[in-house]
C-alpha cells in the first residue's frame, strides 16, 4: 500500500505543528482526517485552530472533521471517537501527537504542570488508544503511531527535566506494551521521533525563538516519514521506534537538505537520541 486514500485518521493535536503536517500529507492522498485538538479560538503565541487546520486539509484534497477535544477527558474523547465512526464509518489510523512540555527540574516543576504533562502525554495517549482500538480492530490495515522517543534510558535524558521525560517515555511504553498486546490482532503500534529539533511553537517559545528555529527541520519531514510508516502492512511492522532520518535511509534517501528551515545552518539535535 502506497496511499492513504479513503483511510480515516484520528490525529490528536492536529491543529498545528507535526500533527497538522501529518494530516496535510494524508489529505493529499484523499484521506479523511479527524482533528482532535483543544484550540477553538486563536492564541497569541500559537498559530492555528481546529477550524483553520480543517480548511487547509480540505484545500489539500482531504475531508476534515474538526472536533474540540481535551484528551485528558474520557467523555470528550469517547464523544469524538463516536462522531468519527458515525461520520466516516470507522477509524483506520490513530496518531497520538498531542503533547505538553515544560523543561524544568524537580524543584522548579509545580504539580499542576506535572499533572498536565502526564495527563496529556501518558494518560491521553493511553485513553485515546483504548477508545479507538475497538474500531481499529475492525480496520483492514490498522495503525497506531505515537510521536514519542525511543526507550533510551540514559540518565542525561532525565536529570535536566525529569517530569517531561517521564511523560514522553510513558507514551513510548504504550508502544512497547500495546504492540505486543495487539500483535496477533494485526494492529501495528509504533513510535516516530525526529533526529533534529522540528520547527514548532514549542521550539519557538521554549528553546530560543527565531535563532532556534533556524536550526530546525520543517514538520514535513515527520509527515513524510509518518506516511511511509502508515502505508506499511500492519502485520509486518509493529513495536518499532523509528527515527525520521532512518526511515528515509531505509529507502536510500540520505539528502534531507530540503527539509531544513535554513539550509546549510547547523541542525539542533532533538532530545532522547
């Protein structure tokens, strides 16, 4: 399978950044995209809403269903899954992209922020997967893709920002466990993570503004890598922790300069790799 035409993707946090890029790539195939995100009104520091993303998806050739969803809320996620199945007849692919971040040490991390990161990253991923799985189990080539890192348990990834690292690794543990749990059912559960920082609002706001953005790759590299993973046969590929440039290297593509925000500038490595 080389296309997502006719497939229904449920993507959390798809109003901007990597989630929206994955949605737009699928839309170019003619896919149906459920945009499950919180942003209904424009935010001063965050571009895009579920409704502006829906317009872009429709313009790209897809069908969009924008839904206001806080993935920490079981009733909201259940209602969104119900609406997706009602509208499109089922769900073929779940992309757990939504994530909260705060890069602070233990003494600087208040428990409200700790709860937000774990509520969105770990609980949200687990909950959305749990509620989408009954539909995925009926799909022809079902995939769950978590935007989360390889399970690289080195102290350097935990010391500076323990709460965030725990939350992101929790998403990856969902891959490890669910891939094994649903292996015989043919549901692929994989992770995808970037080698370098990606030009998103998080980098802009937390890691150095325009100077940091110039050292990033565009979200489209993650979208194209995700597309390659999601078009694989689900029974042949599960429990994998993919890195974006390795996905390209596997098909013989090593020149990724066109994905750079500022070609020729040094690239900022991402966390956990």
